[in-house]
C-alpha cells in the first residue's frame, strides 16, 4: 500500500505523518505538493492523507481555502473513484469543507485550544480497549444537523468516539463538545475517513505510546 501526504502552506504535521507511516509502519510514502495535480501513480488500493496543521493560515474557516487547491481537486476525484483518503485534524476539516464528509468542525465548546492525550474507542465495538491518542485543535467540535447525525448512526459511519480510560462514553471525556462524542467519521462508501485525534503521534515506542498503530490497522490493515 502506498501513501501520499499532501503538504499545504501551513501544514505542520506532514512530517510527523510521513515519519510514522514510513519508519514506524514501514509503508511507502510520497509527499504531494498542494499546487500539483498529478496523482496518477496512485491506485484505489492506495491512500492520500491530508495532515494536520493550519492550511493557508486557517483564514475564513479551517480548511475552507485548502479545499480549492489544485491537489484537492485531484483528491476529490480520487475519492469519488473509490480511492482511500484520510484526513487528520485540519485534514478532517478540509474533508468536511470539500463535501467528502458531512458536517462541520466548529470552535471548541470551551473556546480554548486543547492539546493533550485523550481516550477514544471504535464506535462499532464494545470489546476493544480505549486508545490513548493526542489531540491538538481549537476547532474540533463536530457538528451536524439531526438528520445527518441519524444517517451517520444508521449507516455506522461514526468510526471513533471520545471516551474515558475505561471506555465509557461520557461528556466529561469529550475534549471539545463534539456532538455524540464524535472523534472520527467516514463516508457511506467507507473509503474516506476523518478524525480530530492524531494517531501518527502515537506510533513509536520512543514516545511511550503506540496506540496509534491500532488506528492504522483498523482503517487500512497495517500495523
């Protein structure tokens, strides 16, 4: 499996993502510049990653300008053909702005930037343990109208929810006020994934946390 990591002006987690994928997970990684458009070397078995950061300075709304970059036009076409796309933090915001995922990411309910380890769990399983994954965002509160939330629940598109260390989904475990404790979702076709937590920051034994490996295994079958 090959991963392309898009680099926007203002991206600051692109190197973290490349390092985790290439050196911790032993995957082939190719950086993709935001002004380029050619991703013909990627097949639908590969994955394009939109990393975290502050694309275009987060002017207007987070991800609103990046959505119109030349590379994103190719990424949208790639996703519509069935190619895999992962957006983390700012990448999740870009996916929502581009219409590849429903809903929006709003300012955190407490109106403060949050940077800490949180716990989250796979939404489809009560048996899997809670994963400790870092978050770092000011606009991570997932919001959607009631009809969209019902569709997400019905089609099992909520892939991760915030929880406590024991796996209990509670309001106290929610770091940003996201509706339904949503930490990550996918599209109905299950080839586009977005999440606010940073699994790439939890893939190395040197950092004392390898729970992020389970995220990449869950989504792409690699560990």
